[in-house]
C-alpha cells in the first residue's frame, strides 16, 4: 500500500485543474507570449541585422499575441520573411485566442473538452448555440474571410508589387487586419495606399468584421441557413447599432476635423475613404494612412476615445468594448428618463451586467491612469511641464493605444526607455486579457456572493 503522502498527492487534482477559467485564460496568453519571445529572441534567420534584445523580443511578441501593433523595430525592414511569418502566426493565434485554438484542435481530433474548457467558452454561446458548434463556425468563417481579403488584395497589388511580393503582403495584411493587429510589411504602414479606395475598403472591412465578435456572426449565419426560431439577441442588436453609430459619427468627425490638415491636398472621395479608415482603425487595428504626429489635438483626443471603446466582445478587438459603452449610455439615458432599470430594444438590461460594465471601466481607467503616471516618471523624469507639454499627450496616447490593443502611435514607441517598454508591455497584455478575465472573475464572484449573507442597505449621496 502506498504511503499516506502518495495517496494524498494522487487524490489531489493537478494544479491546472484547480485554476479558475480567468486564471487559465491569462496563463494561456502568457504562455503564448513566452513562446513568441523565445522564438524571436533565439531563433536564427528571423532578422536582417542583429538579433532582437530580450526586451524588444518580449515587446514584439506581446504586441503580436495581444494583436496590438505597436513596434520598436520596423517589421518591414528589420525582419526577414521568416521572421514576419513568425509574427503572423503569433497574430493569428492571439487573435483567435489560444484556448479557442486548442479547443478546435481537440475537436478536429475527435476528442472532447473538459468542463473547465467549456466554462471558458460559455460566454461565446447564446441561447440555442452550443459553444463548440460556434467554434467550428468561427474557424471556417475566419478562413473564408481572410482568404477573401487575401484574394482581393493580391489581385489589387500584383501589378504594383509583383506576384511573389503581392502574395506575401496580401496574406500578411489579411491576417493582421482581420485579427485587428495593425502589423504591416510596409514601412509606412498603409500611407502609400492613401489614394487607393479599394485597398482601404477591403482592409477596413476585414477590421470591422474581425471586431464584430463571433456571436453576431453565428446568429447571422444561422438565420441565413433558415434555422427555425432564430432571432437576433439583444447582444447582436447592440453590437450592430453601436458599431454603425461609431463608424458613422467618427467618419464625419474626422472628415471635418482634418479638412485643412492631413486631408488638405486630397480630393473629396479620398478624404471620405481616409476619414472612414481613420474611424475604423482605432477599433484596435493600428494601421494608418496619415501621420498621427501631424494630426490636430482634437483629432487625436477623439481617437483616444475610440481606442478606449474598441471593438465588441468575443472578437479579435480590444478596448472596453462597444457593448460596455452602450450599456453605460443606456443607464444614463434611463436615469434621465426616471426609469429604475436600463433598457434597450424593449429589453431590460440585468443589474449584474450594468455593475460589471461599471466595474470594468472604473478598473480599466485606474490601470490606465497609473500607467500614464509611471510613464511620466520613467520617460519624462526631470522635465518641467513647459518643456514636456507635447510629450505628455504623446505618452498618454501611447498608453491608451497599448491598453486598447490598437497600435497607433505618434512616434514615441521606439524611443521608450527600458522601463517605459515594460509599462507598455504590461498595458498591452492587460488590455488584451484583462477585460475578459475581469468580467469572468466578477461573474464567478457574483455567483458565489449569492450564497453568502447580505448586509443591510444604506444609501450614499452621489453627484
């Protein structure tokens, strides 16, 4: 008979089985970042010059896995095609989520996932849609959309870049755009396509579709297959409404703000498509057709607001999410009308959802504010306010871009100190997995709280 300690160890579940779904999610992304860092740091043949330093490899891997797009070296000139391929793989894996990919592999092998994996995917299911069925749809949908984008871009660029170069650039940008990453194999990002409406429309379309989330896509596909009793959920209605409003309003705002700025030398049609692309890319894509260092302060500030909102839940995009912004707006509108509960589309939004939205935004703004303060200390230490006015907003913009996993920059990324790079790395990672983990943790805590004693209520004066 084995000794008591051996029996106890055998009866105790493995350490990973004792982790909560949010913890598993964070560890999965951290593991992928670690693998990407080692690959970019140690593998030969990935760079054209000297190998990346460890901190730059960590920065690049985190930016790719968290589909951010901030870079400390030029992806187009510093990396070989093999190095760019590694980055593309990290982008694809990070965009879909390492746990989603692992589940797809298990399903493809005919195996079954455990209860803990199913809990991680539970939020991706709506009434009537099994999470694993949705995952199959996600995989197929991703391949189809990325291939369609690749085909159009290849046909558009082949005459300009040559067949071989166009094929690689089209494939890389199709993956990067759908995953809302913003990495580019062109040193000027997409500035060279400023007068190419088709390219901007295709890449913008990939970004928007990738940022919609898989729940609306699943419902639309089910409706198109003619399945009975399928109606659009409140989630899908909010996502569609918020996305349309944000794109429409932002396009108009950018069109007007940059009339005498970056759009001054462009014809009206190109102004419209560039304004549209500027409205799309802060949804966490990170591509640019204009120099963000040359934009007006009003344009940059409005871009920060869009970056913080980001895309939609269950998508490749980051930010607080469109649904969070919509819920908070619905709460404010309901309070102004004297209603007790937040309402939208003839439905009442649960109080727990409102509380999670508030907690997410408050926690995120606290983290972002702390990061900006640290950047002021690490990278602007000793500079008086009068000598660092422009830099102050530049670093705040950089922090918002990192936390929203956007990738837009006014040009300060490469000049960050070692400590500043670590701050941005943490922001990118927290911006990618933090909101998902935080909302999941709050949901689990709420379930546990219902089983506890509730204290007596006492009101507090606010406002």
